[in-house]
């Protein structure tokens, strides 16, 4: 359920933010307000996991996008780039290298200037509707079931590894949810193209040992989205044998949980089981506002989720955790029509769309203040 790049508008704003963000490193950027909890954050204890966000801006406004980027990098020691395959560009004949220069290279340089570890997840289907393919492919009447389209993806992966140098690379997102609700030929294509791409990476960079993964949806593994029984991830591990890290996507409020304290402490650890794979949460969160008829929440409940999640991460001895959105989405500011599902993710940020701090950010900061185990 990725909303990191739900439209061409988001890609444009991301590019603006990166371009101006590079300059902001030098010239500085005004603070939105006093940092929450700066005087009372405890540094007691340890954490095994890095913490970070993505570049998703709250609105298509260059100043706000850059300000958000500059603020959240002070609350992180890692960054994630959750990238849709630029199908429209690739189908039109743009080289993958040029596509990455347009959207990717400058952001990678910015993150490196901040000394952040970089994780990249490539999304090959529709992040806001796993039952369907990427909107750009649907518009072009093309499909990942076509060998020619799979070749475009593989070429893009090779270029991304060469140009962005990620520390971890995800080759697809939420594969178990795709398997559960998308047409079987689409899932089979995801299996084929990611395994081929993994072989390409391992063959072209044999000495690098780049950790590879596909992400799995935790609520789907637990039989909560769609509703059913606990199924685990055995099939994913068989279908994607190249995985050497377990990447999780988790939105418990969409899986029927009405309070963070209902989430069992082994919520992540049970999905991993006895396997030796390290766990990373590459997307997820809990909203700070209710959506009528769907779920109820509040800023206080969101803060309790961040605290509860830290216990799940500790129990799983996790490697990293990422919130895709640092700021809430100002849905009224984006071009219409918006995807109908987007309001369900609009208040996942730890600050609101005006970059005012929520209680959840103070909780995040207390966890972030713990010393990272190397």
C-alpha cells in the first residue's frame, strides 16, 4: 500500500525538493517550530534498528517540500526511496539512466550528504491497489506479463544499482498481497522478473554482496488483510529465494486493530519465524485522525503506536524502520482526481501538513535517542 509516488505531480514535487534541498544544505532552511521533546529526550538504552523516512512532501509546494526534507533528516539515520518504475518514460524510449537522472540521482546525493544509509524499494505494480498493475502500464495497454516490459524493468534495476548505490535493494513491494488479490499471471510475472533481476545484480556485482528483498505485507501474512487465517510467508520465501533480508509493510489499523496495544509483541517476529533473516519495516504507520466508517484514531493513539512498534522491533531484533511519510498529506492541494483510498493514509505523518509537530514525533525522538548498536 505504497503512496510514495501516486502521481506525476508527486514525482515533480520530489524533483523540486531534491534540487532545492541540495542548495539548502549550504544556505540553510528555517525551522518550522521548536523541536518536540528536545529538553527531555532520554538517551537510555539501545536500539538495533536504524530509523528514517522518505521524501514524500505534504503538498506540491517547493518551499514546504524542502522544509520537510530538512526537518526530518535531523530525526533519522537512514532514508528510503520507494520508487515506482518510470514505465511511461521507459516505454517512450527514455534510457533508464536518463530516467534516474530525472528522478533519483540528486536525491541519492542529498541523502549521502546527510550521512544517511540508503534503502531503495522498487514498486512494480499499483501501490494503492495491489489488485491491478501500475497505472502507467494500464494507460499504455501494456503489462508486466510481457517479456519486453520485463526487460525494461531489468534494465532499470541494473542502472539503479550502478547509479544510486543503495545499501539495500527491494525488487518488488507487498508480494503476498499481490498474490492474494491480483490476477495470477501478474503475480507470476513479478516472480519471474524479480528473480531475473536478482540474478542480473548478483552477476554484475559479484563482490558487492548487495542485500536484496521483496517486501511482504504483515497484515496479509497474519490473515487480516484480506480476512482469513494466519498464512505466514513460506510461499514468498520459496518464490523469491534471493531474499537475504525480510522487509515488512505494516498498517495494523487496516487489519482490524482498533488500539496499538492490541498488537502482539511477536507481530513481526512470528512472521520471520526461526529463519535467520534480519527484519526491516520498509513502510507502514498509524494515522492520527479518524476516517468515518473505516477506523478511529487520535494524535495520542498514533504516539502510542510508535511506542508499541518499538517493542515489536526490539522483539524482532530489527535492522531498520521507515515511515514513508514524515508529514501528513494536504489532500486538497493536489490535482484531482485523487485515488479514493488515499485518505486512509493522509495522516500517517509525525507532523501535520503545515509541519507542526504531533505527539508521535516526540515519542519517535525518544526512541531515536537510544544508542544504535553497530
